[in-house]
C-alpha cells in the first residue's frame, strides 16, 4: 500500500496546479494557500517516504511485455527527491513575493507548481522509459516559465531552450533504442548496469552510451550544448533558480548517473574510449564555465556560467565510474543545489529591490541590503570551497576519488578542479567586494526602496545559510549514506 504514496507525491502538486487553472483565483491569499499547501504537503509526504521507504515497484501502465511506466524509490532516487523536496517550498515562498509585481500570476504558478510533480516523477522512475517520459514532460512544462515575461528576449530564450532540449532528447532516444534492442532488456534500472563487456556488440553499445550522455548532457549543460542555460537567465529569478539549482539541470546530471551506473554499467564503459570521451568533455566544461563566468559582467549570467562549470564537477565524478566518484558527485549535486539557489535568490533580491543587474552596479549595496549580501557571501564561500562549508567537502571528495582512480584523465580533472576553484573565487568575491567595499569615487546607492526584501524572501535566505553551515560541519552521516548508495548497498 505504501507504494501508492509515490504516485500521490507526483500527482499532488499537479493537482494544485490544475486547481489554479480551474478556479483562477483573483485573490493573492487564495493563490498563496493553494501553492504552499500543495507544495508543503508534497514535501512532507516525500520526507515520510524517505524515512520509511516504500518497497518494490509501482507499475502504472504496461506498454509491452517488457516495457512499463512504473515508479520506484531506490537509493539514488532518495537523493534527488530529497533535494527537490527541501528546496521547492523555499523557492515557492520566494516566488510568491518576487512575482507579485508581474503579470500572469495564475499562469506562472500553474506551471511552477506542476513542475514539482514532474521532477519527482523523474526522481522516482524505475526504468529508462518512464524516466524519458517525465524528462520530456519537464521540457514542456518549464518552457512557458522561461518565456513568462513574453518579451522578445524571453521568447528567443524559450526557442533556444526548446531547440537544445528537443535535439538532446532525440540523441538520448536513439541511444535508448539501441540499448533496448541490442541489450535485450526491459530498461529497468539495476545498480551496476545490465550489460556485459564480453558482448560482441560492446563497441556499438558504448557508442549508444555517448549518444545518451550527450543527449541528456544538454540539460546538464555539457559543452558545447550549454548555450541555452545562460540565455534562460532572462526568465524571472524564481525560474532561473529552478532551472539552475533544483529541477532541470539536476535532472540532466541525474540522468547521466542513471545511464552510467544503472543501465550501461561501469563494467562495459570503464577503461574504454567511451569513458575517455565523456570525461574529457566534463573536464573541459569545468574550466570553460569558470573562465567564461569570470569574463561575464551580468550577475545572473555569471552565475549561469558558474552552474555550467559546477554541473561538470558532478559529471566528472560520475565518469570516474567508481563508487567513490559517484558518491562525490552525489555530494556535490546536493551541496551545489543549496549553494547555487542561495546565490540566485540573492541576485534576484537585488534586481527586485534596485533593478540592478550588472556586477559594477553592486557598489555599496552590502550596507543597504545586509541580509541579502550576507547570504551571498556565505554562498560564495561555500561554492569556492572554504573549509567548514559544504563545497569544500564535495570538492575534496571529487579530488580524492580522482587520485584513487589513477590515470592521466583523472589527474587532469584534479588540475581542472584547482583552476576552477581559483576562478570561482575571483568571479564570486568580486561582487562581494563591490558590495561591501565600494571604490572611493563611486556614488553611494540612494533611495529608501533600497533595502532587504520582506520575510517571504529573507526567510529562505536564513534557512539556506543555516543549511550550508550545518552541512559543512555535520554532514558525516549524510556522506556515509551517499557512499552506501554509490556502492549499491542502500
């Protein structure tokens, strides 16, 4: 009976979205209650399932003798679902204030709330066919959010997002079909994969892996398929936070984890040209994203290129194809979600209160918006990898796993991590210094409206800061669990 709660968790936020469509609330209070009740109830349900995990698989629809649409909450699913369940209520609370002065509130929260259910569907998919179905739904339901403002820039960004996503999904679908036909499998996720390196068609299967890697890698912003992510920064900040920290990009790296460890398997891939190609693109993207972020002067686009780089930290860990590498990748997926959503929330608060978007325009704002820039500073320190903060733990884990794996490619990956750490410190601490230590000849910011936003936006800041501090000094048990998941024993 407990398996049915997986379906309820997927449907509950979608039901909330449909309720907004049906009643079209004109009252902000009514809309707020629908959004927060459906989102918080879903997160509480997910928390209950994480505490007492449902056993087995819930089959929803049988497609063929082998293929079905079904849900299952295994260890890897618990990580992604837990991250989403923690961050979504904070993002929704923030969005209720941020979007208040824009048009189309009902339309916005219909898609924003519904996306939660689709993302949980991705997390709890029990096989690659179900995963692909929800993955495509995620593109369709987030597209209106990217184009929400309806201006020329947002429509152009939406078209770019759709083009990249459809192209990536097509590549992944071809790879999935090759896997289905040649692998003689139901596409059910199994730790370690279900293919043998002795298969006479192993070379073709490794090619299919790379098709899936780059296809799903579009949402993970792997170079050269990253272009949609900075372009999507024209969307409202709650949407970019959703894209960059919670749902879309994390669905991309989660997909790469699934196909690497639960479909094709390290036994087929490790030590082959397929692993080398995948790891090489991850390593290059780490440095490329950080270097481009340093050159970018628009604050949200700078954070977007930072996301491009940090997603490939996770992908690098996965492509090591060792349990230690996967555990480190999982750690960075969790920690990056908390760190990056904090930074985007801060950038959005600045835009909301001052309409300033560029790094040089931040001069002196730290004194006017102390809570916002305190959160930005803590988030920046964490993402750089300052000890006692979570970014240090995940980056140290990635470097340790790479050195343990041995070989020239992992060593190059460690060098890339070090270069990226230096660049990250530069592109994040420059805005912090501008905010708290403005140039002597700069004019101080003026206006009574320049202040920290209200509690709807600052309460998420406080919770996220406390979370980063807690994860930095007290996450040993969590890291142990991630290690067991990565080893297939949880």
